[in-house]
């Protein structure tokens, strides 16, 4: 016997049921708020009038409530709210009383307080307020500090100006090596200098005790614009100190060189040539 198939619950059915439950809960909450918000009955109030006289006879019809019986009195025909026969206190009277002059004892106390306050102020000023001497000393200290800073600034400016002047006087040096790319005018001048050094080197070939010295010292030759020698340095030794010294002597013998051409002099003050001189059995060469 086959089982009875169960009905499937659709998503739309679930949504409808959820909406129904939400609406029901919302309605229940609204009704609950209405029940809670019912206004409470206002408490009844009674107005009681203070009777001035006490009568043994009770009035047939009372217009007001009071602590005792009293027949109506007065000259008015209509009922009016009862009031006190005494006048209310005028506010101006209170103001006058409050502004009345103080008693002598109070005046003495006020004067004593004023004196104590004035003495306390004087003591505070004497302890904490700077006097004229302190102010003058502080002004003098500030002035000295300002002068010292001004002197320091002036010294720094002078030092800076001196450095600028030294830099301006510093010669414009151009270093040229054999591998350097030179202008035509520079190349011609360098060729003339090197050719003269090699010629002097061949003429005064380095010797030690009558024996020729061979090697390759690397030399830096600084030349002024007038052709005179500024400096000669051995950058890399040949391994023989005698040969190094002989090389420097050969360069000195070759000087002075020709002055710089005008085109070269416009751009530089010193020309530094770095060359390697080779001393072999064939003679002297450089590269």
C-alpha cells in the first residue's frame, strides 16, 4: 500500500503566513498601547474659604466651603471670590528694606574686609609682581642677547662672503687625459706640451749610475694659462722612485710652455694633463 504524498509548502505560502503573523502582532501591540493610554480621572479639587467669624446658625445654602459656619455679609449682591481684608505686601517696600543703610557693626566688618583685601593685594604684588629693577635687568639681558646674535650673524655673513670670494678667485681647472674628448684647440695645445716633454725626455733619459731606467710612471701636470708649471704629481709610481723623480725633473726642464690660446683662456685658468710616460729601449713616449 503506497504512502500518501505530503503537500509541499511553497515559498509564497511561507511569505503569506509570515506577513499574517507580523500584522497580527502589530495590531496586538497597538491595542495594548491604547489600553495603557486611557486617561486617568482627574482628582476633584475643593476650594475652601477661611471664615472670619463663627455663627451658631448654619446657612440654608452655602456659597463657599469654610472651616466654620458664617452668614453672608457685605454689600455686594452677587457672589464674589473671597479675599483677605488686609493689603498685600508691596514689592517696593521690600526693595526699600533691602536697600536700607547697613548697621554700624556691618560697616566696620566691611571696612575691615576691604583693609585685609588691600593688604593681601600689596603682599602679593610685593612677592610676585616684578619690580622696576628686575624689569631693567631683564631688558639689559635681552639687549645683550640681541647684540650677541647680531655679532654672530655678522660673522657668519663675513665668513660666507669670504668663501664666495675664495670660490670666485679659485682658478677654473680642466683635467684632460689621453682618453678625453678635446676640442681642436685644446688638442693642439696638449700635443705641443707632450711633444716638448718627450723631446726633453729623450735628451735627458733617466739614468742611475750610468744605467738607463725603464718604467711607466703616471703623472699629473698642472699648467697655468701663461704656460708656467703649477704642480707636478706622480699619480702612479713606476716602481722605481729614482725614475719617478727623474720624470718630474724632465717635465720641469720642459717648462715653461706656450701660453694658452685665447679660446682656451676664456674657458679655463689651469689645464691639468694626466699622462703615462713610457721609458723603453726605444726611447720615451706617452699615452
